[in-house]
C-alpha cells in the first residue's frame, strides 16, 4: 500500500472516530437538555403561578385572574386539571361572596397544586439523573472504542512508515562514510520500494564513479568546501555573473535563507528579499568601491544585535596567455560585535565617570565662592592666589568633563538636536563677547566681516554656539600675542559659510587628516586639552546637516570653515 493511501486511511479513520464521538456526545447532551427544559420548566411555571395567586388572595384579588389563566394553559400533571377547575370555581365564588372559609379552601387547593408540581419535579429530577447516567455510559463506551482504535493506529501506522526510513537512513550514512557497496533491501511495496531501487542504482553509480580519477578532484573540491564551511565568519562566493556559487553555514544563519535557496541564484534575486544582500550587491555594482558602504553594519541575529564589517575582494584569474581576468568575487563578513560591545562599555564608563565628576567639581566651586566671601574671613594675597589657581583648575576640569560627556553622547547615539532658524551673526558676536577677556589679556584683536545679506540657518543654537566658542577659544590659545583673529560669514549658493582664521604656528600637513579624530593631539603641542574638542565639533556639525573643514600650513596659521544649511524653508 502506498504511503499516501496509508495516511489517508489512518487519518480518515481517526477523523471518523472523532466525528462519531462528537455525534454521540452532542446527541445525548441535546436530548438531556431538551428533556430538562420541556419537563421542568412547566412545573416551575405552575409553582410561580400558584405563588402569585396566593399573594393576590390577601392583597389584590383583581390580580388573581392573570396567573389563573396562565395556570389553565400550563396543566402538565395528572390531577392538576381537576384541581385547577376547583380553584376556578372557588375564585368565582369568592368574587360573589367573599368569606374566610372560601379563602381557606382556595389556599388549600393552591397548595395541593404546588405539592403536585413539587413531587413531579422531584420525580423528573430522578429520571433526568438516569438519562444523564445513560448518556455518560454511551459516551464512555464510544470514547473507549475510539481510544482503542486510535491506539492501534498510533502503534502500527508510524512503524510502517518509519522502519523503511530508518533502514534507508542507515544506508545513506554508510554511503556518506564512503562505503559505496551498501545496498537497501525492503520488502515493502509502493514508494519505499521505488526509493530503495533508486538508491541502489545511485550507490552502484557512485561506486564506479569513486574509482575514477574524477573522484580525486571532487575530494579536493569537498576539502575546500569543508574549509569554507568551518570558517566562523560568513563567506559568500560569486562567479563573474554574480551567481552565488558557495556560502557557508554562517551566511545562512545571519541572512535567514537556506543554502539551497541561495546557491545558483544571482545576487540581485536574493537582494530583493534581504536588505543585507542588497547592500552587498550595491557595493559590487559600484565596481567594488567601498566608499558607499558603512564600515560596520548591524544585523539582528538570535534576538541580539550583531555587527559585521564587509570585505569584498575581486577574484582574478592569472594565466600565461591572458591578462588578469575577473572570475568572481569573495565576500567576507567579519564579526566585530565584541569590539563594538567593548567600545560601548568604554563609552558608558566614560559617561558615568564624567557625570560623577560634575558633582564634586560643583562642590569645589561652591566652596571657593564661600571662601571668597568676606563674611567667612579675610584672605591674604597668598591665599587668594591659591584660590585663583583652584578656580582655574576646576574650570579646566569641568571643561574636560563636559567634553567627555558630549563625546559619550555622540558615540552612544543619544545626541539630541533642537533644530531652528537662527541668526548666525548673533551667535558669533555672543561667542566673541564670552571669550573677549582671554583675547584682551594677550592683546589679540577680532576682525569680523559679515557679507550682507546673511540668511538664517538651520541648526541647534546651543550646540552651534559651543562649536563657535570652541573654535574661537582654540584660535586664541594658538595665536601669538598682538595678532588678529579673522571671522567671516557669507552666503555660498544654498549654504552659509563661516570662516575662523588665526595666525598661529599652523598644523603640519601629515596631521591634517587626523585632526578630527577623538583624543588626537598634534605632537609637540604644549597647550592643554583632551583632544576631544574638534571631534565633537565635527559630530555636532554633521548631526545637524552641516560640515566642518580645515586648511592649514606651518607658520601661516589655521582656518576652520563651517557650512550651514540655510533656514529659509524650515
């Protein structure tokens, strides 16, 4: 018998048993419900009618008529009709000649009707119990029969299907172990017999194939595939037509598509189903340039974030007669999740330490204010000098702490922007006024030039003011005494350009490419700082849609250029 026929018979029999059990149960339950409703409801109604008539005899005789008429239509028990007629006669007599004796007789007959229906209810309750017991018996018998038949199917049907599969699986394992002499012999007919014959034919061909020289080539191919599969990082191989020719298990794990659905499909076909593959195909379409692809990408795998770096290499075939010819691509996804987690832990630690520093620094500054207050006592010149030194060091430490907090917010992606239309001239003037005292002490002048008309810009006012203040403060620090700092603002096409130029020592060309890196400081620089200021400036500008650039040469000063989006259409 074929597998399909066996399954149809087995499942059909189970379905029949379930249907039979359902029919028996539903039939008995409905019969019991119908019997209870039709028999007991009438008796309860008669009791209610008699109760209403008893109440109306002493209170409102006119209300006696309605329950009496209802009772006449609800006669269900032997002798109930005769008692109802007596009640009708007594009620008629009571209407003509009211008397206590008639009322007593009427009370007695009503109680007789109530007793009659009460006894009927008790009797029918016993009958209902018997019917319920009989229903339970039939359902139990049917359930037992269904269970026995289902148990027989449960024991026999799976073994009839699984036993040939076990034999075939064992033979396949033998073939996988290079034992090509293995054969399968099944007594069963149908699909399993055909499968066994096909397997034996395959094993015979493999046995002959293994003896040929091609088997050695396939063995080497298998060796390479095994090496690829054992690489922990995801690996994808493409031919020159971008057909996927091999992937390892790690690729299937992060992409979520089985290997059999990836092999021999083009990268573009898979890209329509998967965002990660779409990014890879876009990179290859751009002739392998990696500028359009982020250094790291985030993938959700196993319920957690995973970070990978994408490395795409072109595979070239080098022959004696032909120049290098591209025969495909090798794509390696390097898992850098652990590095990202360490970096996040470092950022969180810096944020926590910086935040904790702010409280004691604030306490120090408050204590200094109390010491400077004349009410706490007069300070001599040496004490005032010490307090001023503490003031300066506290301000410097507070500045470093704020820079660390800003950098931790940037690296954790928690930076918040409040973009609005802002007058750049007002922000520049404000930053100059705040830092003017530092420049005056060293006889440094400011030269400002605003090319009218200056449009409003789209930016975060607080963070942009911080950027301007940091750049102007740096210009003051690195400018020689008796020099000038030039600041110019003008419109350039759809952007507003702000230039800040000093006449300091400048920056060597080899360090310009690293000037915006976090914690980087130009060697042999004697100015104090954390090396975070310019990095934060760059992040703030780019976060609000602007940019910052630098031009500098030794002994000729440095100029920073800020570009803002014009805020006319915000």
